[in-house]
């Protein structure tokens, strides 16, 4: 269609088109960012952004609160809603656990960013 657009990286179709900020292939329905074609390294830091349950960006050392009761596996202890967790550290943990922290009264553990809210 347009000679200035790159071919699809999945199926090599030449019929790609722009839809907003994305490039789309009509043959295989693959969507990708136009900036990924020009600078693949610029997208790597964007993938590492970790957000809390309401969409705030988290950083090392932040203080967060728990937004739902959390049962601790292998124990009868529960971390209650509103529990403050200070000094979090962002990690690539087991599964989708991406926060390493120390919860008062419970000890060190990993949490999911989807169950905390930044203060």
C-alpha cells in the first residue's frame, strides 16, 4: 500500500498500514509499534515499568499499602487490607511477584504489584 511503511515482521506482508501509533498487518493481524522498527532498545526500559493496582508507577524504596487481604501460603496468617509496607524493592520474582519487601509482623516476602497501592 505505502512504500514508506516496513513489511510485517511476522509474515512479511507488504500491505501494512498505520492505526494510531501502531502498524498493523491485515493478513496476520499482527500489531507493532512504529518506534520498535527504528529503535528496539527504547522499548526495553518501557517493559520494565511496574505499576500498582491503580496505575501509579512504583520505584525502589516506595511505601505501599495492601489493597486486599492476603492469605500466606503454608500459614494461617493473613496480611490485612491497609497494611503498610515500607522500603519495597522491585525484582523479577517467581511468577508475577515483582515486589520484594519485609512486612511488619510477618517477615520477608514477595508480593504482586496488583495487590498494593502507592502512598
